[in-house]
C-alpha cells in the first residue's frame, strides 16, 4: 500500500500539478475574456465596422467576417457564450443528476432497478441528440434553451455515476454504525455520502464542461443554438464555411478557440482526477 507521505513527496507529483495548472490557465483565460466582454470589446459585436473579409490589420487583428464585423470581437463574445452554456448546463445537470442518483442510492430494490433501467435507456442516446430533441420541443430557441437542453441531456450520466458511488459508500462499516446511532438519511448524505463522492463527481463535471461546449457549438452550427445577438463559435464556423478558402482565418480562429478551451477542460479534469486519487499518479 502506498503511504500518503510518499505520494506527497513523489517526484512525479509535480507533473500532475503541471497538467492541472495548464488546464486551469486555459480555462481561466477564456473565463477572463468572457467576463471582460461584459464591460469591453474592441467593437460592437453587431456593428459592420469594415469591409467584407478584410485581412488582419492593426484595426482588425483577425480581420473581418463576410458581413464586415470584427472577427476578434466575435471570438471574444463566443467565449462568453461558451462559458455561460458550459457552466450553466453542468450546474443544471449536476443538480438533477445528483438528486436522482441519491434517491436511487437510497431507494428500495424495486425502485432502484426502475431508475437504473431508465438511466441506461437515456444514456444510450447521445447527449447531442437528446439536446436537439429538447431544443426542437421548445417554442423558441434561446441561450437558456440550449443550457436547459444540455443540462437535461447530461443529467442521466451524472445520475448513474452518483448512484454507483452512493451504493459503494453505503457498504462501508462507518455508514452502518452511523445508521445504528440513529442518524437520519439527510444528515447521513450531508456528513458521509457527499464528502466521499464529491471528488469523483468533480472530475466528471469538468469533463462534461468540455462536452457541453462541443455540443453547444454543434447545436449552433446546425442552427439550433442561441440566436443572434448571441455569437457562438459554432455559428461562426457555420458562417465561415462558405469563405474558408478565400478567408480561412474566419474558420480557423473560432476552431482554435474551441479546441483550446476543450483541451483546457480535459487537462483540468485530469488534474482533478490525480487529486482525487493520488495513487493513480504512481501507476503512470
């Protein structure tokens, strides 16, 4: 068995910390830009500030799009949309999923089997497909419709993971002792269950953050995402596909921003996984 002190002083540990810091830096940079757009952008996102498809210049660092809008401004606003959808959908999915997972973990055998079967059916459908169904059923697409759709779609994965983790924790002897002492299930969840499953759920939330950003970009690319004036990276990619040969920067810039944020989220999740399970670092 690996001693905790040895793990803390293991020479490979800084490597995991480097991955975590790098992911945190990438996500933090996008978050900073997203907050910055609430107060300042180089130009108004909807203003036609130049000629169509201008090359990069001092006035427009990334050029202009097919309508004459500043591309850098569009990318910056896209960071805000990505952050809103990513954080919002993960928070909603976490609330729904953890609640259902806790109920399934404490449910009787029959109800547990029913909930497990329903979750397995929902997980069989891709997240993007479920999100498309929710968006299509809504009367009018909006930014919050995308958040709602993705949050509901991802909640089944969270619920299943929560159920598995809760079942594992409830098998421990200290849970039995706590129950024998008369501890109610609400207090049991708060004192013993959530503290033990939260590190593993946090890793899943970080991974789902990246999934949500990709799914939102896909919805916007298909015309099912947040409508104007919300400028999504997926919408920018869809608009730039007709001019990708004459003005490739219009497609490259949002694509690079999207990839960097997703890579940052995955590296952040990998770092969280090492923190939740330090022995995993020794196995690499």
